[in-house]
C-alpha cells in the first residue's frame, strides 16, 4: 500500500509538472510573434501575430519615457483581436516598447522589449560613448551619384529633428525643407546627446558647478574630429574640406561648438553658437579666441537680452581684435527680449546656414532696438563677470538690427555709426553701448549704408519693489520622477524681469543648491538632479532689481 501511494504521488507530480510545462508552452505561443515595424515620417505602424485570440482578454502596449530609460508607461489598450496599431513616432525619436497580454484566466505575460525608430538613417559608432548618428540626406542624393555635399554637424541631434515627444525642441529638418529655395543641398548629421551631456559639452571646468570636476569637452571634441568625421566622409559623398563642414549647437553646446571651431580650424570652416555659455571657466573660451590667430572661418553667435549670461559681445570684440571682419567673417544677433529657450532659437535657426553659404549684403533694411541689459544676482556665482553685467547694473544698448532680403537678422554693432545729438545728456561707444550723463532723455543718430535714423533714449527709472507685490504664484504643480523635476506654474500677471528660480537640497542639514531658472512667462521648468531619493525644493519668484517676491518650499 505504501509503495502504491508513493507511485501515485510520483505520477501526480510528473503529471502536474507536465501540465505546467504544457501550460507554459501554450502561454508563450500566445505572445506576439513576428513583430514588424513600418516606420513613417510622423507615425510608425507596429504589426504582430497572435494565436488563440479568443483566450485573450486585452492587449496593452507600453513605451518608455525616453530612450535608454527603464521607466515605462501604458501607451494604449487594444482589443484582443487587433493585429496592428499606429504610434506617433517623430522621425528621429527612438523609443522602446513592449506588449503585456492579459488572458481570461488572469495570467499576464510580457513580451521582450523592441525598438521603434522613425524613418531615418542611423549608425551607432563603436566608441565607448554609445553615441548614435542621425542622418538627413538630400532628396536627390541617390539621383546624382557624382555630386558631393557639404555637411552640417548638429550636436543634440536627436533632440533637434522634428518633434521629440514635445514642442520644446528645434525642428531642424523641417526648417531646412522650408528654406530649400535659399539653401544648397546638404547632408545633416545629428550627433546624439551623450548621457552625461553637461560634462561632455564642457571643455573647461565650470567653477559655478563644482560637481563637474572632470569636464569631458576636450575628449568629446576629439571623438567628433577623429571618429565621427572620418566615418561620415567614408560612408557618404561629402566635401572633404573645412569649407564643406559646419558645426552647430546651442547653450553649453554652443560653447563647445565655438571651442571645436577654434581647436580644429582645418576641419570646420563654419561654427554656429546659439546662446553659448562663454562664462564657463572664467571666460576661458574668450581668452582662447584672443590667443588664437585669425583663420578664414566664419562665426555666427546669437544671444537674447533676457538670458542670464550676455557674453556674445565679448566674443565679437575678441574676434575683431585678432583680425576678423564683422559682417563678413562673423555676425552676431542680439535678440531683444529673447530668452535662453527654443522659442527664441527657432526664430533664427536657419540664419547661420544662410550666412555661411552666401554671407551678408546691404540689400535690406535696419530697425533700432533700445535694450536694457539687467545684471542677475544668482548665488553662488564665484566666476568673473564683466563689469557692465554685474548684479544691480542696468546697461542701455542701442542695437540696430539689419534684416537682409534673404531674411538673415544680425546686429550691426560697429558697422553702424552712432552720434549723440544731446551731448550733455549721454555718451555712446562704437558698439552702441550707451551711458547717461544725467537723468534726462537723450537723442542718438544711427547711420548705416547712407540711411540715418534718430531715436530718443529715456533714462532708466528704478521702480520700487512694492510695485511687484501684486504679482503672485497662483498655482504651482510639480512632478519628481527618476531624478527629474517637472514644474508648472501660473502667475496672476507678469513683468518682463520676472523669472522662476529653482533650488534643491537632499538632506535637512544641507544648503540649498541653485539648480536653474526659467523666465516666468514660460510657465514650465524641467531638469535632472544629481540626487537620488528625497528632495526639498525652494521655488523663488524673482522680480525687478533681483528682489525675491515670493518663495515656496516643497518637500
């Protein structure tokens, strides 16, 4: 009897094991098989095959928040009998997906992850950095097999082609298409942002951010020069000379763009820097310009007057001092009331390419902008700051802006002539930088290309801070996930000098660390922190004269 029971028990175990194996095999074959992707310009179609559909209750499709992220969210839920779905997939967005199948018996199965990439050409270079290149080829590239093309190297490439899940990116490829009648055919190489973008884009140590003890900009520039360019020149029909290459970047990348142009003049003839962070390393890039010799390259620089760093003029003067001719070798556009933001960059993003290809001419007209440059007092700020831009200072600038027939905008700087009419009331230098001698209005005559215009400059009147007390933060929403902060706010009203500052700390005993700011009118701020778990945020509404109007603590 004992042996019979043991045999029965053993037989039952074997049977159960067999059933489990069979069940496992059955469930596995229910999972999507033969997943295929049809990539399009705006949407991609995901197709799959499912067996025994009647046993399935629902199909869920998940997508990660950003490429290389392990955070996924449910994109959509599909009926059990579906075998395809369309997903909005911008041309150069690259995201991971997976299916989760729920069966009627309650069992859930998850598929392996798979990539969906918009219609594009790409390659991942084996360089240890995991950098991917995104490629836009001219439409006639395969038609004329003998033609060679100039190349634009665009750092932050994947962020700057069409829309990457938001409207906070440049749409470089679409802008090229819109300006195809003004520009020659070109190859655009988008170099994917490295994971440690901030460090990789710094060729100098940033004293403001002591945590970046090992800037990687020199190494990253070398990688572009020694790995990316040779690869592109070998694979595509390119003009293999400096005059066939342009480097183009914004913000800290704008600093790196200028650095690459200065360091590798035999590789790049053209460099475009939008909102460059020239202050890094106590203005080390400005010193590099001063110590270099003139080459035949062209330089384009843009800065908005509402940015917290105004060093474009410093770079222009440094270039002129070593022999570059303004208006021919270099142009600079100082955007009045423009910000360190994609909305400002989009307005002029094709101007550098138009300038590099055909230069400037006198076919156009100029307008005069009267600018007020406010010194921001963000602490800590140990690096040097030009005297005219120190906290508390307000600099008045007469900025004649010339617009060519082809649409290029640039500040005339010392190409224009400035004459103070009311000489007892003010004085002005050759760059249009104005200084009041008393508290009275002053007329200034501006002349360019035999055209004269007269403007009246009014004294800057400091307003009492009490005027700002009616400005309040009506609402403040935030989301912190995986080290990323997303803030949204609403103000009851705005003034041009208002901005929102964000400070953070991890522990109670820590001091708040300055994270960054955004102009108040943008109503959004997002960034990544180098903290891990808990945060305490300090949100400041800053008004005129650097006064804190309101402060909120978020735990």
